[in-house]
C-alpha cells in the first residue's frame, strides 16, 4: 500500500498537521509583522520625543519582544527546510505545535501590551493600567485558561 496517499497513516497525518500549522502561522505572521512595523516606525513620529524615560523603556521592551516572536514564527519552516526529505515530518510538526502555542500567547501579550502602551501615553498611567491590565488578563484567559476549560474530559483523563 502507498503510505503517502493514505490519510490514516502516520505520514499522512503528519502531512495534514503540517499544512494546518502552516495555515495558522500565516494568520499569526501577518499580525505580528504589522505590529512590529508599527513599533519600528513609532520613534520617527513627532510625538515620540515627548515620551518619559519609563515610556521609552516600555516601548523598547515591546519592540524587542516582537523580534523573537517573528523569529519563532519562522523557526518551524527553517527546521522543515533543514530536514527536508529526511522523513522527520512528525518531529517538525511536534516542534511547530510547541512553537505556535508559545507564539500565540506571546502575540496576545504583545498586542495587549501595545494597546496598554498607547493608552497610557495618550491618557495616563491610570487608564492605561485599567484597560491594559484588563486586556492582559483577557489575553491570558482566552489563550491559556479557555483552551483547558474547553478540553474534552477524555483528553483531560488521558493527560
């Protein structure tokens, strides 16, 4: 039997899972790239000179955080290219799965952090903390807690 064309084989499942990972990476990559571009051009805006030292520090943290997220997003593809043709798709998929879980939470926190940053620069620390803090909590709930709450009982019992 040709295992490449049979969808129930390990290789077929790995191929399908790899394609799903690629699609998810495409969705995340666009948002991360736009956000990183926003952070890169921000210092060239006239109002940027009005930032306090603490605002500049927060900005630098957000800018630097965007870089490993972009690098993590391309890591599974780089690994896949490196091991191409060596029948290591299952390992590549496993790596991609772990990386995308990390990137998903990281992107959520980066987006929340950017909104917090903008709000606190425009309207002050108090409003920024309330709304930004709420967004960070919502991010952590939606990306970490909710998937565990929705996890079917049989999967919880197996893990």
